[in-house]
């Protein structure tokens, strides 16, 4: 598994979204591209998490942050999440591959049947992660998890983004 370091170039990332192809290299945010990886349609915590992001999408845009949300789900499951979870303000990507997940240092899990909300887990899926990438393609900040619990709240992420922009705070965690 790869461990990404801040101030270093991120891996290439191109994925399908419900609105077309999305590529990290094509992003031109004022401050950051935020990549949010969620577990998939089967995850009730992801529904709540992404609802928060959907509500705050304009706040991130005002802070100069472009946002994409990704999972290893199929197009059909991503579309169901978009519709049932009511996420009209988000760009929802799907089909994140094991190789892409590994390149970004994300953890993967094997499905274990029905979840607490009665939706079948995929045979394999990617666990959560959040990345802030600078316009030059270098990693500014990352948070990855092996579990669906205790992810960074978007209100805190936005507060941190505003702080680092205001203070020109450097990326940390760069030492090998």
C-alpha cells in the first residue's frame, strides 16, 4: 500500500461520474480539490456524511474548493445513492478501482452480506478517505480510515481550509 506524503504529487486520478468523466489533472480550483471517498450505497453513515457535504457545497465553492465524491460502487448504485440520498449539489463518481484505491493509500474491505439498512455490501469496496489537493497537484492534507466511523466533519474541514488560506499555513506531514 502506498503512503502519500504532503507536498508531493498525487497519483493520476480519472473516474466516471454521473455527469461524465472527471480527471484530477483537469481541475482548476482557486485553493483545493477535495476528494471524498465513501464506502458506497450500503453504508448508512455515508448517507449522513454526504448529506452534510451536500448542504455545505456552496460554502466549499466560496472557499475556492472544488469537490468530487467517489466510491467503488457501480454506476447503478451511485445513481441510487444520488437519488435516494438527495445529493443534487455533489459530483458523484463511481467505479473506483482497487488499483486506484491502492495508489491513494486507501483501505479495501470484503463484503459481509446485508448491512443494518438491508442493502447488500459489494464483494469488495473501498473504505473512506478525504484528500485536499492543491492546484499544482500536490497533496496538502489527507485522512484515511479502515472503518466507517469517526470521519472529519465537513464544518471542521471548512474551518481548517479557511484558516490555512488566511494564514498561508504549510502542508504538514512531509517527512519520510
